[in-house]
C-alpha cells in the first residue's frame, strides 16, 4: 500500500471506539491504523449487522500482534540513546508516541517499518473483503438457507479462528432463532459424514447420533451451529461418553487427525464434532522414500487410534508445558507467553511468563456446573468404541461396497496437515520481530527456513506457495482429493505425493479389521486414559467396571457353547476334596461351577445393560436347568449343591421375575426341601446352614411360603443334630465319608457360620425368643479360639482368609453383638487389624483364601469399624490393576487356569463388582440378607 493512502484515507473514530482503546499502550500510533480501517468500513458494503466494536477489536488485536514488540524495542532503544525528551518515564514515553505517530517526523513508525504498515493495511482490506464475500454468498443462498434452517432476521456476523486462504475465515451468523456457521471451503465431506451417521442411526442399535444440517456449495458451505448444553443427569453423561467411544472408532478407521478439544462441543448427551476437514487424512508419505523399520513403525503409529487427538496425550515443547489438548480431558498445562510490564513508560518491557491454560472446557459434558472428564466414564468409552468397531467388522463387505455410506466420501477434498497450525503460528510470530518488518526481502529470507525443514520432499514451488501465505500472515493449507495421491496448495499441484490414496487406505483398514485389532486399540484407549488419571484406579468406579468386563469377555471367549447356541459351560482346573487338581467340566455349584458364573454375568448385565452379558447369563441358566433335570444331585448345600442355584437366581431380579423360570424354581425348592434330612455336614459351605441362607434369601425376595417352610425344616434339622458341651454351649460335628469330625472354627466350616445362618433365619422369620441359642453357639466357638495359639505378630494366610480366618469371625461376632448381648469375644480381636496391616499380601488373589477375599470382607467390616485402615491390601490390588495385564487369570501352576467363583477368575470379577457397587451380593458374609 502507498503510504500516502494511509495519510489521507482515514476517518475520525466514533467516541465509542475511542473509549475502548484510548488507554491501551501506544494508542496514538495505532489510532492512525484504526482511522484508516474505519474509513474503509465506511466506504464498504457492510451493513449494521456487522458489529463495529467487534470489527475494530479484531483489527486492533492484530495490530498489536504485528507491532507491539517493535514499539517496545524502539522506545527502549531511544531511551538508552537519550533521544527522548522529558523529565520522567511517562513524559519520555509520550514524546516517543509523538515522534512515532507523526507523518512529518522522520522517525514515524509507518515509514520506518513499511512491512508492518503493509501487513496491517492488507489486513484491514482482507477483513472487509471477507465480510463482503460472506454477505454476498449469504444473500445469494438466503432462500435455500431459510428452507433448511428456518432462519429469522439476521442479527450479527462474527469471524472465528485463524485466517487461511487470502484472509478468508470461518464466521458465525447469528439469527433470532438459530446460529449457522459459514466455512470458506468445500463442506461436502461434512455432509457425507452426516450421511454415514444416519446409516448407523437407521441400521444399528447404537445410541443415535445427533445429525447436523449442512448446505454444501462450490468452495464454501453453511453448517448449523452447535451450542454448549449441560447434561440433565448422570445417565446423559454415560451416553455422552459411549458416543465418544463411537467417534473414537469411526475416526480411527477414517484416518482422521486434529480432533482436539477445540473441534468438539458438548451438547447435552451428544458430543458434536464441528470441523471434519481432516477425515481421510493421508499419512502414506512417511515411508514413500524410506524402506526401513522406523518408517514402517511411524506409519503404524500415525494411523493408530491415537492419531485423531481424541485420547489424552500430553505434549511438551518450548511453548507448551505438559499441555493436554485432547477431546476427553480438561484443557490443562502451562503455556509460555509474554506480558507487558512498566506500561505507559519509556521502560515498558515484555516479560517472559508461564501461565496456566484457562479454557471454558465446553468440549466436556457439564453437570451441575462441573465439567466431567472421561476418566470416570472409561467403561462407557471402551464399550462404545468396541460396539461400533464390531458393527463395522460385521458389515465390512457392505460398508466398503459402492452401495455403502463410505463410498459417499469418494473424491472429497481433504485438508492435509503437513505442519501443525501452532508451528505456522510460531513462524508468523517470529516474523514480527523488528528486523523483519523493515525490508520485505529479510522477511522472505526468514520464511525460506522452510526449505530446510522439508521432511516431506515438497517441490520448491510448493514451498514458495507456502511462504506466500505466511508473508500475508495467513496459515497455509494443503489439500488433496481422497481418491488420489496428489497434494495441492493454492494453484500448485504435485502428483504422486502419496503412495496410496486415503480413500483406498480407509477401505483397506475396514476390510482388514479383526477381533485382535479391535482389542489392541481398546488397550490403547485404556492405557491412554489410565496414564492421565488423577485418582487411584480403585476409586474410579467406571475403571473397576471395565476391569470386571475384561474378565467377563475373556471367559466368554473360552466358553463352550452348544450347537444351537442355547447353553454354555466351561472346562476348568479344580481342586477336589483330597487337594488334587483335576481338569473337568463345570458342575452347577456356586463354589467353582455354573452358579458362580451366573452370579457374575448376571450382576454385570444389571450394571452394564449389555446384551452380550444377558445372553451369557441365559445360556448359563439354561445349562443349569438342563443339568438339574438330567443329572442326579443330592447335595443341597449352598456352595457345593443345589442351594447355590437358588441363591443366585434369587439375587438376579431379571431372572427371578421371569415367569419362564417359575416352574423350575418351584421344582428346585421342592427338591431342596426333600433332601435336607440327608445333610451331615451342617456347616455353611457344604451343609444345611448354607441351605438356610439360600432359602431365607429366596423367601425375602418372593414371599414364597414354601421357602419359609423349607427354612424351618432346615433349622430343625440343624438343631436336632447339634451337640452340647459341659458348659451348655452348642456346637456341631460333621460326618465326612462316614467319619464324625469336629468342625474347625470359622465361617466356612465352623460354628460361626452356622450361628450366622440361624441368626439370619431368626431375623427373617421374626423369631427373637431363641436368640440365646446364638449366644451359646458363639460362646462355644470363643472357647475353641481362645485355646488356639495364633501368632498375630507373624501372621499367616489362614489367620485372615475367609474359610478359616479371623476376619469373617470378627464380622459375625461384631454384627450379631448389636442384637444379642453377653457374647464372649476371643481375646485377640483387638490385635487382628494391626497385624493385618503388616501382612505380606504376596498370596493368590482368590475369594476363598486369598487377598481378594480379605479385601472383600473389609468392605463390610468397615461399615462396623469406619476408621479401619486397609491401605496395604488396597495398594496391592490397585498395583495389580494398574501394572499387570491379565493379573486376574487365576493359576494353580503356570498353565492350570481356574475359572470358578471362590478360587478362580470369576471370584476376582465378582469382587470388582463389589467395589463398583456395594449392593452387589456378599457371598462371604451375606451382609445383604
């Protein structure tokens, strides 16, 4: 621009503009540019729908971006050289303003820094031209836009984001009833993406995607604006993150990049991605000229699920310190920037500062005024991603055919991000240094550094085009058609830049999708979110549920399913009564058989509402029913026999309330009732006291009088076979293979478990007059325990495990003591928990006699002893989840996998569900009955 034009093409600023800027540093210098800009606005075709204050503010921000550092340099240089007049810092500052803002002065900024003057004046013209283009295109398309969007009166237009091609920028058009976004690029890809989402809405059982209205024109388009909207409840947050899982899977397969937090808006339960120009991004240039392992590895990494930028990944460079810009996390980190000190003085400076990044986080769901990160909804994200990838896997052939929705993308113009926007931004900032604002050639030479940074082997002509963009302070944009291998910028094209087209790559990716590949990327998701988590994993309910689902999914893969798909079972290693390890098909028992599997999968279905867990639950139940009618089983015990089936069905309302199973439940109760008299074990794990637990649970859930009748029968059977010692205390001995044996103390095999069952029966049946029986049973147990030598200074596993340990005994005594007085407690009760904290948990993780069972019991003991410290066992479990993949695979030797509830994988899964929800059935202490 001619400097004389700047001198004459100016118009006095309105008072409202002067008020906004008059207190800014160097205002007198910037006022010349503002007056010129106001002159251009006045002469333009812009109307009152463009806010004058917003126009001026945008322009003023740019002026400062270009010139501030130069003005600070000049004022300090003149101060040091003693070229300024004045008695103090402020007077000398204003003398500088006077010298630098007067055209008559040979020190005026406008002529001494002609490059800066040109940049700012060009910007003024570009802003107005951009708005005129938007208005012209809007009025040309107005009738169509009114039909599609139902527009009312246009109120305002505001530009958004960085300028690109010749200063063109995205803009928001505000109407009384709606807002729409103008994009100065081909938006057909946005339209094709909405068609893809529509296909999923119409042909799958996924949660519906919210569709966005798009009007595609040649070289530009209009898209419905999305507003940030809060969630109404936690269920909406869960659905939001399940949909984020869908997008993760989709964007991975569509080779998408740049889906960071600024490209998404949370609209209630819908994540809405607002910039889709990097779908089908092409990465094949990475190994075009290099055939080695690194190139291959880079290609794999660049096309993985991480490439979309949705997953949390921190970056650290000279400007950003541990900055996380993912779509799933709060915008966090620190940024190196400048702030002005000694304002309005000749000692004004720019000081390096590191500031915390502050963001509105509108990419995250908001509930009750709090933005909610993905960490606590990891299960929903993983399930969402797995669901959509499995659907695509099943529909591979159709989706990649000419009839499928992927074909709609063929030939789309795609933005190729060869260099990130922040890289260009830093180059532009660097070119605002005073040494590059005096002579255009110096500025050109600065940008020619790009020749040295060309890892893509672009042609010089393409880099020259790139430099042309940068010389105007615009961000260069590369494009290619997704069905070709070329790349273009402005009017320059290079053929065969890529090895393959991104459309072909995406189709191959879909065709090659398999179960192993899906699960690998699921692990990537979990690892990324885990590594950025802010809390202990065991404090994260969603993470616990996810870990339980990993166990369930692994076991489903190992299940043996009938030919008609109606039933399922497992082969598993199992210890028999003699301690020998056998490999056998599961029975229907609770301890190591199908009832334990049903309890786990049934509860998992209740918590996740996942159809696959419902299907597995029904398959297990159908197998149990089949075995019940075809196999002779005279064991009525809770853990080893028929009562385990009744117990589990009573815990699962979706089964208990299904009329289909009424007849089976009636037959089951009848058979248990008929067989009670044959019991000679009596204890909770293998005898009638466990049966009593199952019957009173079934009665409390169904009010079936047959359950209560059978429970009374069970109680009478126990009392008829009890014994009385010389102190009048009650106890039992069991018969194992015809030999009368004294029961060891404890809940599983001893009198404590029998006392617990009878106490529960009294409570459900409303019997209070016989509580003295409970006292006599426990007093007998106390005498036995007091006579045992238990070294709590050097504790062993059996001191604490469920089956024979002290924790279960402590719980029973303490919980019953609230109802029954004068129970003599063992003398060592006060020493148990200090000993527990010093215990080495390097033992197997099972419910029956491992640290999982210990942790499970502590859940209930804490309700009686709130100040209990259980950090040691919690730390052990947390470390396993965090650092050891498949840690839950229960082994009885290197290759001997155990699946069952009490000593196997399912027991660990069940404990995780107890940590997820403390209403999960308590199979050790029966606190929920």
